[in-house]
C-alpha cells in the first residue's frame, strides 16, 4: 500500500501516517486485515480518500451514496485525466457494495 501511495504522489506525511497506522494495526488483534490485489490498489486508495464524501439522510443517518461533486473534485485534483473514468466506475462499484451491505445489516437488525 505504501508503494502505491508513493507511486500516486501521496505527500510524505500521509505515507508516514499510513505506515504508523499499519504498524499500530499489526499489533492490535481486534483489527481485521485483508489483502488487495495490486491492480485494485488505486481504486481502494481512492475509495479511502473520498470517505468523507458520503451523504446521509433521515433521523437514523442512513448512508445514501457518495457526493459525486466532491468525488469529481478529488478525481480532478489527484488523478490523471485518462484514468478518471475507470476509477470513477470502480468507486461506484464499491459504493454500491457498501450500500448493499448497509441494507443487509438493517434487515438483519429488524
């Protein structure tokens, strides 16, 4: 992951923060870890980067989807133009999976 961050031009302080979190998580038995194929790393990194762009609605604060204006602004700033369309499709796929998981969780809680 750190190599991917560096390759995509992440600032050194963000790389250092990620390294520290990874070391902290490695020593914490409650944190579940999983592998990511190298070809999927840019999409996962982007998804984590736009995590503040979720829109919520209702009294329960139900997640409704990503704020595409904010996501587009992030893509414009940090992603090469020829990669934006494919990366946006990847983000939408992950967004859909999160919304489906939220729905499944709500049904399970009923």
